[in-house]
């Protein structure tokens, strides 16, 4: 779930180009909205489950914080981005992510 507003240099367009067919776009609607809103989510979460640094074993990583995933935040803002290497925390964030995708998909029906 990403923002696509080029005038704000949001990453959505580049992410769509990079991920191509691996990306599924779901509109998101908060309670009480009749139509999906473009900026209804403010979460910044990156979940990675992959082999890292040449290891055959998969590791789990959660990155979250105040950091917007854009160039301005990277270069100009005073932001916090936490890297959490804890499988229990990863599982909790994954549950949260899954709940958001179910909520987003439900408005398509």
C-alpha cells in the first residue's frame, strides 16, 4: 500500500515500475468513508523474510518508524527508522499487514 502522488515525490510510481506484476494495488478506506481515500494510511512498515548475506536460512526483518519512504525524508528530515530482527515482532507486524490487506480487499467486493 503506497501513496502515488508525483507532485509530492511519493515512491508509489517507482515501486509500481520496479515490482511490475508482483504488485497488487488495493484501495484503502477508513471507517466512515464512502469512497477510498488516497492518504488513509500513515504506517511505515517494511517486512522482509529472505536469505540475507548469502545465508541459506531465511531471516525476518521489520523496518518501521517515522521515516517516510521518500527522498526528502532520507536527505532532509530528522527521522527514525528501526530495524528489528525478532521473529516474534515480525509475526505481529505480519498479522497487522494481513489485516490491512483483508480490510482493503473487502471494499473491492
